[in-house]
């Protein structure tokens, strides 16, 4: 809920509660304008406490000079809110100052009302303890908990990201180590094998022509193995594969190499270049075109071939060759199976099969490949969990620290609400016989209020008004001095 809206609702609730004293006074009735002014003052403290908390705490004290308990009780909420938002040192300077001011304004009210010193001390002690000190202690404890909770959330977020970074670094180091070992050992051996195969091919051409095809196959196989090793090293994060693999220039080189080898190949590229695309996407494009053209070389070298690349929201690669005069050979399809696995790994779709006497290889690739799932190490972290927020701690806060705030408010608000209910549901009526029994200069104010409550709002200070129980058109009014002695009584016709 928006903070301003919440404060507005609280202020409206405080205003309505405090205005109830107009129709149901708790204690000696006060003039209506005093009740309204104190209600507006109490309601205004809610927004003031949000912007000027220190000032709001001190402004709660003048309400103790007014006989409107329903305006005084909500000040416990203001003190609680202020204590949560200001430093502890400032709070414990303001609390004694607020206690002194409460005692001063309470003494002024006691003097005007004619209360005894014992009543003054009891009322002041209650208001200082339950309306000032208790809410301040509870608010300070919860306010001290807030920065600690924030530190906990920040530390948890830091540790989760550190764990992710450590796991990612460990995987990168392992891949780099594997790539280094493969490069140092396999790459050297394959180069030697290719060099020896080339030399053997030259010797076989002169000395053993019948072995020339087998020797050529060995040389080509070693070259393909070297290319595949470069691909694997690229997946592992090394720079063995060309940086421009899969770009338009790279595909054009593959097509040009096939033309130089005698294959009729045409390239149809539409859309942007892939120079800035994801490296996994570019490697997949390179591998698809290269593998498809290699198959054309092996099985249909005389066929018309077209390489099509469409770059849009997704990247579509297609290599189609027409019918060939050469006899159709049987392949192992291992290269196509490898292509399908590579395309599926990055979230694409692959299709390969015969088409109108020729052959078609097609792939539909995402512009932003998905991250492959790590399955090798148990407990591998792929992303950091969401940070812990204050909402996660709501239930413990309500059950734990929130109880302090509840206990701080319950005594004051509970007492006020009980008294309000008593005042609202009291009859405010008096039999004529009892009215006649009250004697001027003899009857004490406490005798009247204990027997009949505080009655209805009267016009003058220190006056109480009651309906006549046996006459709907008659009221009784009794007025007392500040010392609580009956001075006048009269009958009023409605």
C-alpha cells in the first residue's frame, strides 16, 4: 500500500475516534470546539510523524492538557513510529523531554479540573509509562532490528553471488584445462598424422597406385578430425575455432572452397550479418554448412547445390543439392547425427533427408541460444537465487517483534475503547427522585459519575446532562466546581 494512502487512512481513523468524545465524553465534558481541535491535532500528528518525527513526538504532549482521552490514546502509535525511525541517542533525549512536557500539561489540566495530587501523579505516571516510554522502547527495538535485517539480506545476496561466481570459475578452469590437454596432445598427433599421410600419398602415387585411394582417405580423415578438434576446443571456450566462424564472410569462403573443388554451389544470404551474434549460433551455422557441403563432395559432386541463410528473428540455414549422376552411396549419418545434437543443444530444430532425387539439410536456430543444462557436477549453480527481501521476514516480524508494538499500544488503546463503549452504551438517564436527592454544596462529582456515568454533553465546563427517565421532554443538568462540589442543578425542557 502507498505510504501516503496508508497515512491518510490512519489520520482519518484517529480523527473519527477522537471526535467520538463529542457525543460520548470520557470524563468531565469539555466544550465541543476543544474536542474538535484536539481531534484535528491528533490526526495531523500522523503525517507530521512521517516527515518530522522528532517534532511529532514533542507535539503529542499538549494533548494531555485537554480532556479527550480518545485523542491522547493514538499518540502511542505516533511515539512507536517515531522511535523506529530516529537514532537511539536522539530518542532517549526526546523521551525525558516529552515526559517533562507531559507532566507539565497534565498538571495544568489537573489544576483546572481540581484533581488531587494523588490523582495527578497516578494519571501522569500512567500516560508517561504506557503512552511514551513503552511505545518508545518497543519502537527502538524494532528500529534497531531493521538495519540488522538489511545487513543480513545484503550479506545473503553477496554470498549467493559469490557461490555462483566460484562455481562458474571452477567450470571455466576445468574446461580450459581439458582444452589445453587436448590441444597439446591430440592436435600435435593429428598434425603429424596428416603430414605423414600426405607424404605417403605422394609415395603411393608412384610406387603403389592401387593404395592411393586408401591413403587419400587417411589424409582426409585426419584433416576432418583436426577440424572437429577445433570445434570441440571452441565449445570448451578456447580460440582454436576462428573468431569469424559462421559469419557471412566465413560461409562465402566455404562456398568458394567447394567451387574450387569442382562443385556447383550458389549462396543466397538474406538479412544481417552474424558477426555480432552469439558464438554458439555462429559455430552451429558454420558446422551445418561445412558438413552439408562435405556430404555433397562425397555423394553428389556433380549436383547443383544451393546454400540459403535467412537471418531474422530466427536464423534458418538450408543446403539443398539436386540429383547427381554418381551412384548413390551409403553413409553412416554420423555427421548428421552430430549436427542434430548440436542444433538441439542450443534450442533449435534440425531436419535432413532426401528431396526430389537430391538431399536437403535444414536447421532453424534461435537468435539467442539457450544455456545448455549442466549435468556433470552435482549441485551445479546456473543462476543466483532471488535476494531475500523484507517480505520474506513478514511472519517472524509479526510473531516476534510485532508483539512488542502490539503490547505497547494495547494498554492505551484498549482502555480508551472500553471507556468509549461504556460511554456509548450508557443510558444517560436519571430518575427524578435521584435528581432531587442531590444537594448543592454537598454532593460530590464522583458520587454522580459513579452512579450515572458522564451523561450527555453539556453547554458549560464541569456540567453534566441527563435525560429524565419518566419524561421524554425533560433533562437534568448538574454543574460542579473544580474541586468537584455541586454548585447548581436545574431542569431543562426540550
